[in-house]
C-alpha cells in the first residue's frame, strides 16, 4: 500500500469520528493577488475542502462582497455556484488594494416546546430569529456566530483604506500589508475582536499543497497582548491563515485529517450551559520568493 492510499484511509477514519464542521477548511483564492496596469480582472474560487485549495467538498454559498480601494462597494460579476466550488470575477478599475470577502452572521441555540428540546435551524440570521421560534417556546438559549473569510488583491501600489474595521467579530489590521509578503521576511498582523486588540487568539498557518505531502508544515501561533502575531514564511506560495479564540483541534494522521484552527465547539467535552459565541477569521495570502 503506497503512502497516499494509507493517508486517505487514515483520513477517512478521522472524518467518520469527527463532526463534519470540523473536517473541512473554508477558503478563497484569487487568480492573481497583485497586478500592474489600470484595468484588470481577477477570478476568485471559493470553497470548503479537506485538502487546501483543492475542490473536494462543497462551495461557499455566502454572496461575496467587494470593497474597492476608495472604500466604495464594488461589483461581483459572473457569480456561479457549482457542486464543489463557487466562482466569480472582479473588475479592477482603481489603483490600490481591494478586499473581497464573505461574512456569515448567524444565530444558533435551542428552545423547548411542549417539554421537548428543539434546535434553532442552521443558518438562521438575526432578522429571522423571531420567525423560527414558535409561540409557547420556553428555555430559549441563543448565541451568535460571526465568520469572516476575506482576501486582498492589489492593483498597482498597496493601500490601506479597505482595512477600516466594523467592530464586529475578528478583523485584520495589518502592520505588514498582506499583498507584500516575501519568503524570509516575517510579517506582523494585528487582529481585533469586536474592535479591540485581541490577545491570546489562536493563529493557524498552513501552506497549500497538502494534498501532495504527508507533513502539513503547520504553524500554531498566538496573538500577544496587543493582538499582534509575527508569521514567518519558509517557502513561496499560498498560505491559509485561520484565527479563532478557541484552541485548534489536534491534527490526526495524514494531510486531510481533522481541521486545525477550525475552532468552535469540539463535540465531546464542550462546556455545558448556554451556547458559546463563535467567531473566526480566515484569509489566504500569497508569499513571493525573494
């Protein structure tokens, strides 16, 4: 049995033993992260998968948004949702850095009706909460999920307008611009939680290509008291960066096992009582050779 077959078998065992939400990673990648000139297009793939940047599970269904370098809202064109991925195009007409993101804000929890426990339907948004809880429900317990997935594309010289924060969930305030990353040069990113520098966030960094290697080359880092973290890039290529207040789930054998940095409830052993708020941040960055 070759190593790839062994790894697939091991991954299958882990996937059966772990919740589906913890078995996959969410990501977006652009066809280019830096371009020259004044009129360009980029195509973006958006998916949830086991093997980073390989389409093997499901598309991201949240409608993406575009923030242009001047802070105005851009347009997503040719948005298409397929079986394993979503794709869309963004027309770059301004000089500077664009933010392309997918923000998911949901409410989860439970209630009792006639003595029977019921779960709030998955994907319920704040504005729909009242409509999904029936009259007569008791012991209503709810919490919030804020999941932010964003990437950055620069036409010409990098700019910082798109990094204006909303004060909601985990957000990136870069000290090092995410479109100016080079092998051998450590990057410093600052992360805010609800608008304030967030210490002790877990930061997971994994280079792409894990489908073809048995070593994740994963970095497990934490933000300091000022919410900042320093990341070293050993090789050029695409890197997946995930940030969560929760300790990442330990990785099982093989490149597809588990979901490091997934955060959120861990199944067995989760704390009892009211549901805990879930927040997470994901970005994909490109690191160039020196």
